């Protein structure tokens, strides 16, 4: 009796266990799908914040399947779903590890193809395009299914990011031809319009934007942004009548004050393009009266500042406009630039006021004014004349040798390395042989000076300046130094400063094969950094174990450096240490 009842009991226990891990995974997938639906229904600019709790619930349930039921048939499903959750939460390194884990331990799984696609998609998100493209191309060349369509779209995005807008447009057109409907279609049409606009195919861009606007569920912000893109295209094509009629229609339909400002900004740009600058200035100024404190108001204030400065050379009005742009909401980069320009203009106007009013008859004021004219406003001729006046009017000032060096630099920057430049440098060394500017000219060998002549000049200088002793005290100027720019031909320019890291990402400890648990080590990565501070390429220099190379490369691509003004890329090394987390 007991032996006969053992079979059913064992069967029931197995069924219960099977139900347990299936139910756990079922609820995980349910949470994930619920989060995806919530995101799809949310406004585009808020989607990345939607469903985070649901994704986390799904991840916890997937982890339970993996840890508590490691031999179940749902483990590979749980790993893949957990990777998708990491991706949705924008934890791309976490997602990459999960997809890699599935391919490493479940290579024969029927989900391996999905994992390879999602791994390639994650590489795109990590901006590791060289690794992503070959994998995506295999999907593009494979069977016609949803993964192929998504791969076509991702390849087009990569081309767009790389600046190949012709290739991007071709890929997006192919996607649209194969996908007559779908949640990405609207986004594809918008990007297609952008790509055609970048390639100056205005008619095709207008057609793509027009198709995009046919969506009755399109959010109002995106609709207005697209309609203003159309205005810009019409203006670029000199079709001003059509542009103004569309702007009039948009102004009548605008319900929010900020929408009215965005439309006003578009009209102001159109008037300037039509060379009706005075009318544009008056229109934009009136739009700012009692305008709400929004990003659009900040954009208008910035445009006014640029126009006052570049078109009218009205530095007083430009300073006021930049101050307003700095105080209004907007991108941090624009606000910082507005603050800097307002500060420079205020300092320049203050110096001009002191000099014009006879309050400041000093070398320092004249020298700083020349610095502003050169480096703030790019007025080289004015700056050259003012540098010369400093050397002629204040020959005993510590600013005189700096002015001579700066004027010589201007000649060399403009490609004039002949008699005029050498004459200035010779005058610098002869008149101020112990100044740091003269010492640097001699050290660099920019001009040839006989030792006997130099000794005579130094003796005369020390006789005329007995109070200077072994060196001349220098007055403070622009941060205490002559403010040369980054032009590599400048005679007094030093080597570039070392790259400075702005955000360092530490790698995750890798998945290790059985028997190698707890290993420690390091990997050193050489990175190429662009002017924007992003890592463009990375390679392994050395590592204590090949297991550490993948995570180290993934982390290196996520690091960011402080942007530079130097053109091209620069290289530096990053070292990463690997130790298992304590349990």
C-alpha cells in the first residue's frame, strides 16, 4: 500500500515544483510586459522614468528562478528577460553581462539568437558601434522576421550617429518598406526627415515630416517641434511666404505661453534669414516682454545677444541679453556660455569706461582691453594696435614685454614669420632681456642672438632697473599669464595638459568558469578620447587574465573625460582592478 502511494506523491511534488518555477517566471514576464505597455503609452520624454518598479519586480523573480531552480527549463528565459530589464533601466553593462551569460552557458538554447540580437542592441547603446555592426548585419542578411527589421533600424541609427546620413536614410527607407505598422514607425519617419535634411534633400525631408504628422495620437510637443522643423526647411529654401503662413497658423493654435515663444523664435530666425534683422530684433524683444521663465525665452535672449554682438557690435545690449539668457532656464552649456560672455562684456565695457573717462591711464587696463579684443571678440587688428600702444606708451611697465610678445604671436599666427615678427622679438629681447617672455624666446631659439650682444643688453637692463635684482617682478594680467589660444604655431605655447577624467565607470566582476572562483587581477586599457570627452576607441594593452578584458573594455567605453578644445583625438591609459565582491 505504501509503495503504491509513493509514485503519485512523488509525481505531485514534481508537478508542484514545476508549477512553482513556471509561475515565478510567468509573473516576471507579466511585470515586464506591463512595464513595456506603460512606457508605450507615456510621453516620449518621460518613458525612461516609467515602469522602473515593475522592471525591478521582474528582475527579482527572474533571479529567483535562476538561483532556486537552476536545472529548470525556464532558466535561459529568465536570464534573457533579466537582460531586457537591465536594458530598459538603461543599465547597459548589466544587460550586456546577462546576454553574454546566456550565450556562454546556454549556447544551444533556442533563445541564443534573441540573446545575440539583444547583445548587439546593447553594444549600440554603449556606442561600441564597431562591435555591434557585424552582428546586426548578420540579422539584416538573415530571414525576414521582426529581429531583422529591428536590426535594419539599429544599423540606420548607427549610420546616423556616425554622420553617414545617406546610409541612415537608405536603412530607414528599407525599414519602412518592410514595416507597414509598428510603434517605431513614427520615430523612423522623424529620423528619416532629419537624415534627408542633413543631406539637403528638402523635398524628401518635408515628405517624411508630413507623413509623421499624420499620426492623430502624436504628442503636442513633438507635433510642434516637427512643424517648426518644416518652417526651418521652408526658410532654408527661401520659401518665406509658406513659412510665415505656417507660423501664423501655429500662432493661432498655440495654447501655452511657451509654445508661443517657440513659434516667435522660429519667426525671428526666418526674418534674420530674410535679412530683415531690424524687424527680427524688434519682434524678438517684444516677445520677451512679460515672457514666462522657460527654455524658449532663454533661446530668444541668447539669439538677441549673438545678433547684437555679431551684427551690430552693440556690446551694451549684447551684455544685457546674455545676462538674461544666463538667468533663464536652458541647457547648462548655453547658460554657462551666456554667463561667460556677459562677464567678458561687462569687464570690457568697464575698462573702456575707465579709459574713456580718464580714470585709468594704466598699462594693465590697455593690455586687458587688447586681450578682450583678440580672444573675446576676435578683432585682431584692434588688438594688434592696442598691444603696440602698450609697448609704446608704457615702456617701463611689466606689461610692455607681454604686449611685444603678444603682437609677435599675432604675426606668427597669421603666417607672417618674417621681418616684422623677428623685429618685435628682437626688440623684446633687447629691451627686456630678463623678462620671462624674452627668456622663453631665447630658450626656444625663435631668433638668433649673439651671446656678447645679450650680455650687453642684460647689463644695460640691470643698470636701468637696479631694483629688479635677479628678475623683474611681473604685474598680474589675465590670470597672471598671457592668454594664448590653442593654435599650435603660437611661439609661446606649451604642450597640452594631461587628459582629466570627468566620470570613471568601474567594471563588473566577470562570470568565471567553475574552479576559478575568487580570482583577482587587473587590465590596462588604452583609450582614444575625442574633443567631446567621449571614448572613441579602446584596446587592451595588458591583462592578468583574458576574463578581465571584456568587462574592462566595456567600462572604458563608459568613462568620460573633460572636453578639450584641441582638434582630433588624444590617448591615455586606464587601469582597472578586479576583486570578487565579499559575500
